[in-house]
């Protein structure tokens, strides 16, 4: 991460400002060593997919990390520190293979004589989508990880090492390759996190289900087409076709590359577009939205514009 300096400082006020911007951290106290121009360094690669942040300090600092809408996966490489999280105290030193600060949770980190650590940010929705593709069904609720145990060698070998090797490779590569490499690292890290670190949905990865027949799965697809304008969900499709929710989800991912709910939404939008473009039928946008199963006009307009690049009223006005 040497090629990606973000800031370095020996000034407490600047440190407080920078920590707020880079890590959503509120500096409680700091004792910077005297006679040293720089006591805190930050190098980072800020990307939408997978930001990498390297922090190094020679200072004794106390920081409270604010609740955010992403997970922090942290690996400390130098000196011993303490993390106060949900009433627990976690040793975050080099012997600890890493720790997780969940989204929406405040954490306090105390470094008595400095530290060095590398951390990444994980989007919870990316986690859920990856888990859904692994287990073959949509996942309800957030993915909540257990803290990595020192005995979890697979986490250290396959997650921690992947992150560090990725950071080293980014340091060595030309910038034009960075986005492609980060995209691949992101996919691998999500996969390995879900496989090698216990979480509240781990049982979904262990379960096995009987494979349904293709006629059953085709029946599920036909059911959606026939009832696209009704309030249906995957559970209702499974019940109507005698198939499991997981089988239906897996089928749509494999055949259509999207979940059943995404398939239904796409079908509704395409039917709506056809109706709006029919110049012989004088239907209002509201009538079309309701007849295609959309209960919210605002949601319909946003989804329509996202898919077709224009508002429903624009389509209707041309015909």
C-alpha cells in the first residue's frame, strides 16, 4: 500500500479530522511522541467494490468508530490493542487473526503505544447476494458473523491472506488493472468469508435438498407469467408448484441469471412498457402500473426509468 498515501500527520487536530473522514472515527484522546514530525500514517485505495485502508501509528490513541452501513474486517499486524465491542473486550494484536465490526455498531479501539492494521469495508447487500447464490434461496435479515477464533486456520489462510496478497498486488500493478483486480478480489473475499467464518446463516450452506424435475421448475416459471399482475412471492410459487423455495431460486439463477423476484419485476416492467406503447389503448400511467402489479406509483416510475432510461409518461407521450 506504499503507493497510495492518503495522509500523514503529527498534529492531533488534523488526525482527528482525517480519522473522521477516512474511518468514521471520533478521536477521544491522542498522545503523539514528542520531537517526531509524523506519528500517524494512512494509505488507502478507495473503490466502490472493496476499499483497502492501511493505518499505522506510533501514537497512543483512543478512537470510537461510529456506526456505519458497512462491515469492517480488520487485520492488525503490529503491537497489541484493545477493542470494546458490544460489551466485549477483544485483543486485536498480531496474534489475533482478525476481527469484525458489524454494520450499525459502535466500537472503541484503544492503542496504548501505536499499531499497524489493514482493513476492508464490505457492503452487507453484496454479502447477502453472494450467500443467496451459494445456498440457492433468498436470504432474509443481515449476515451476522462470529468473531474469528485464533484456531480458525482456514479464515487466516483463505481470508486474511487473500486480503494481504491483494493489497500487495495492487501495490505492484499498473493502475489500469486495479479495477479489474479489485472486482475479482471482492468476489473471492465475499465467498471465503461466508464459507470460512461462522455466521447466522451458515446452516443454509450445509443443508442439502432433493433436486426437482425440470417440468416442475418450468411450471414455476409459467405460474409467474400467468400471475405476474398479482401479489405473489417465492413461497407462494413453491406452494403452487410443489417445489422448494431453494430449488426455484436456484433454477432462476441458473436459467435466467436473476432471482425469481427480479424475474417477476422485469416481466412486469416489460408488460407495462408494451401497454404504454399501445397507441390504440388509452390507458393512464396509473392504470398501467396497477394492472401490472405495482402498488406504488413512485416505485414503478423509479424502476421503469432504471430499466428503460425514461419515465413511463415519456413512453406514453410518444405513442
